C-alpha cells in the first residue's frame, strides 16, 4: 500500500487514542522502525495487556479454535490467548504476511470483534501492523473488504523522535552521538540482496552489543558487529567515528592544520568518515554565490580546496564522496566551488563524471 500521508512515531499514541478505541487500525511501516514497540507502549499507557499474534506463525485453527461436542452440537473453542474475560489490546502483527486462510480467520476478530460465540470484552482494542511490499519484506495482498474496514496509518522513521527515546532508554552514547551528527543514517531502504541494513532496531542492536563488550571492545570486533547490524556504508562510517572517539582525531584538527588526513590502509574507514564530516561542513558553511563570501570565509574556502587536493592525493574515490551529487543527481555544493574544484583538480572532477 502506498502512503499519501506519513506520521512520525511521536504522533502514534495520540492517533491510536482517537482511532483504535473506536475502530480497528492498521499500522504500516518499514521493518525495524518500531511498530511493535509503539503498539505495546500504547497498550501499556491504557493499562491494557497487549496480546500479540504473529500472522506468519499462525494457522486458521489457531484463531478459530478446535471444535468440541456439547449437547450433540459442535462448538468451536477459541484459544486461551484470545478468549479473555478482561479488556485487552489484540495486536495482529505481520497481518499482511499471513496466508489468505489466516487472513480470513482474522476477519471476524477485526470486523465483528468475535470468534465463534466468544466476543472481545468491552474496552478491548484491535490493532494490526505490517510491512510494505516495497520494503522487500514478506507481504501479501489484503482483500479490499478488509482494507475498507481498517483505518490505515503510515509510519516513517524520525531521528528526532528516536533520539528522545534513546536518551530515555540507555542507548549507547556512541550511537546517539553518531546519529546526532548523521541523522540520515538512522534508516535506509531495505536492500534487494540479503545483507544487513540500518533501522532504529538495528542501531538498538548495535547499542546492546557495545554495552555487552564494554570498553575492552577492539577495532576488529567492532567492525564485525557494525557490519553485522548496519548498512555496509553506515558500518564503515560508524567504525571511523569510533576511532575518532577513542583517539580524539576529528575534522576540526584537520581543518586547523593540527593533523593530516589519515593515509594508512587500515584507517580507510576513518578516512571515509572524516570525508563525510568534511562534506557536511562544506554544505553547511559555503554560501550559494561567491560574491556573498566574507573575507574570513574566503580563506576557509581556499583551505577547503587545499584539503580536497590533499584528500584526492590519498584517494580519488574518497575525495569524490565530498563533491558528489545527491541521490537525485543534483549538486549539493555551490556551483562556484565545483567550478574552482574542476579548475584545480580536473582529474577528480573527471572521475566524478
């Protein structure tokens, strides 16, 4: 399902309070952005137990129950997980990943709030959740009759919301500080190949690993853990950041001339991270037109070109990352700076093309 309007996690409790208390809601979102934890947190805020049913692990009889003979008639007895006396939150996780037969078994719970003769207690709420087909996740079509009986809310990742949550839940400071500097690395589109990718959940996993290993974590182990949880490019960048934290080796020192670009092969991840930090600095500080440059900034721009030349001497590939276009092919650095870069470093600009 395509999203016309998306919301951040901070809006979910308010929306669910107004929607889920009167009608079933379906929460759409990419893998790992916190759908399940949001639903559990919402249920807890209402004082309701959250009963999760995972669509991919159910058969129809797990919902409908098994028949018993009573007074010569068969009666279906719903499972204990569903048939409760007190109101609760029924969370149908990965609903759109369930088989068509299981989805049909959910119909009565969603539409009529009942299974056989059992009816959900007054005050119960029903919330479904699932991934989108565009996320390369297991997702099956949902019948139009069911879609039309659910209120659909589309969730997007928000680094602002996540960092607030992270600060309240003991996320490792390396993770929170890194994502404060690189908020675009919180989430990445799920790849078409079988490899890790960055999500709020995977950053949480990395944080748990950092806490588990503690201060004795060596660079090789950190590389294994980072590449085991994050998008490869993000893992390289994070490992570079970790070296900076450990060795107080930052872009400020390079810009001031107190340090040089690292040129050891084993420091290539650090070089990539520093190049990204350098790029972000240029995007933030260089004006759109050259006539707007005050004298102090003109000197800084000259220093930037000098550093870019030095970086290209170590690695043209890494230097290219500084002046590359955005994902839509649009330049992000001012045209005048790119023109001067082309004049001073034709080999770098030709490689960029």
